[in-house]
């Protein structure tokens, strides 16, 4: 019988709805308290989306609608399992995870970012991952220090 006469999609088409796992870096999964809450919220959202998709009657549509939430449930469950909560820095003497740092680039731009975990990082909202090149250059430095960032330099103006 031709596939055109059956409702079920071919196995090849069905396998296309299984998405590859979201990549997880090999870096330690440090999180702030807010970052941990973000992971919990995202896992809950993905579970709700998966539940909604699972209730669809059409098997093909159910596969399509379940693909992203199924992948996200696996990702966020793993990120929560491996999360290492980092306390707020106790001192502003040396830049560490959780600090907000203001620095000046050698082209005169002044920028401020808070150093957070990978899943919490959003540069447009003023947060960068502790594994980003800027954060790596800043970590361990103090106010007044100059850090190298590739061929450029950045001067630390404040730490809070």
C-alpha cells in the first residue's frame, strides 16, 4: 500500500521529530540563586508544554509538538541536577562569580556586567557567563587593574 493512503507518517518522517540534545558545556554548572530559579521555571514550562503536546489526538502532530519540550525537559533536568549554587561574594576586593563589574574598554566604551552562570547569562540584560572571554579576563582582578582581552585592554572601574 502506498504511503499516500495511510494516516501514519513514514518512520523516516517520524524520526525527524526527534531533536538532538541541547549541547551542555563541560564547564562546571555554577548558578546564582536567581539562575537556579530560572532553571526551575524553564523545566516547569517545558513539562507543561510536553503535557499539552501529549494530549493531542493526532499522533503525527503530537510527535511534532512534543519534540522541543521533550528536548528541553531533558536539558533543564540535567542542568538542575548538576547545578552548583555559588554564594554571593563576601568581598568586593577581587572579582568573582556573582560580582557586577564596570570597566572601560580601550576604545573609551564603559560597560557594566554581572558575572553569572551559562543559563542565566544575557548580555542585553547586563549579565555574562563566567566562561565568556570578558568574564575570564576579569575574574581575579581588582579595581584599577587592566585586563587583556585579545589584542585589547579593559580597565576595571568598579566591583560590587
